[in-house]
């Protein structure tokens, strides 16, 4: 049988659309060439498929897992994305960076936002049975600025929830300050962390930790349970950006500074063109 005859006998099976989406997201991630939302919005229409695409995307990245980001932790953001619960995205290790950080709009980012969050780090594997007190004892905490950044054009706030999940919760970078024991705050104090975000010295937004499911520890607890339901574990050493205190502005060139109460150090992000 000739090669031509063999080829005619082989049935070519096209890749599933969700596989194509994972490949397209990876290409956009690598080459910084954003996708058009309208070309992909019908590919995923349920959480399970969206998280499966996210898993494929992380496999394609083939980089160490640094942790997770939790999104849609306020009623306002859940309403914006037509969701009744938060969602999460896995984040590669080298996209968790210490403050002060330098990011480039040209070489690092596509269409970024700026969020103010608390960032937890697990000191040991976290369990689905952990109470808020257990999580406080098993983690460190730091102030943070999370920089969401989608692989889609003009994505905020019109990107579908399922494409947000598929794109690793539109993960960009997480900039975190000095880490300290979470036991330095009581559970009640975690409900009352206040922060403001300034751009070139001018305050542009402010909010409180109560926006994060009432308490950022509850966001961490939600993530541990969600991962367990998917057969995953939040391991020692992994970080979690737990949810924004405020509706995020677009990240633009200049100096961004997030300032918190409870003696957290400022988090600084220098953004260049």
C-alpha cells in the first residue's frame, strides 16, 4: 500500500473544540496575541468543561505550580459574570512576585487590571475539614496586588464566566509583600482589613476585606473545598490570592501602591510601557 493510499484510509478526527481553545489560550499566553471573545464564547458552556480546559492550559505551560487566585468573591462581581459562586485559576510559580515589582505593558501584559487582596501561603497541606481557625494556624499572610490579565481583547467586564475559568481565571501576576503568620490577626480582624490603591500618589480606589465572602479566610476555605471536589489538594508552599477588596481599575503606566491597615507593608508595582 502506498503512502497516498494509506492516507486515504485514515480517518482524520478533528480535535475537540475545547482542546483547540486550550491550544489557542496557550499560544496567546506565549506570543501575547489576544483572542477574539466572539470566536470562542460558545466552546465552553459549563464549569466542568471550563476547568478541564484550564487543566489542559496548565499542562501546556509545563511550569511549576505556584498556587491559585480566587475570583468573584463579592456579590457585585458574581452578578457581573452571572455566577452564584467564586471561581479559581491555577497560577504558575514565576507569576507570584515580591514587592516592589516591575511589570511591562509591552512585554509582560495584554490588558491588565489592578486588584487589592490578601495573599495566603500554606505551611502544610490544607484539608477540606479545616476550620477558619485551622487555616489561620496553617498559613502565612501578606498584602498583595493581583494583576488580572486575560488572553482576550476588551475582556472586562464582558468576558463569559466560562472563558474566565478556562483562561486560568484571567491570571496575570500576583505581587505580594512581606509574609507573616496569619495568627497575627484574629478571625474577626480578617473581616476588617482596609486598603486603598494609589496611582502615582493619587488614591483611585479603596475597599475592605469584608468584600471577600465576608472574610478572606472563607475564600481560602472555599478554594480548599473546591479543589478537593475535583480531586486536588492545596499543598504546602502554594500561595492563594484570595479575592479583591474593590472593583479593579485598569493598570496603566506609573507607580501603583496598595496600602493596608493592621501593619501590613505597602505593596508597590512599577509599570512601564
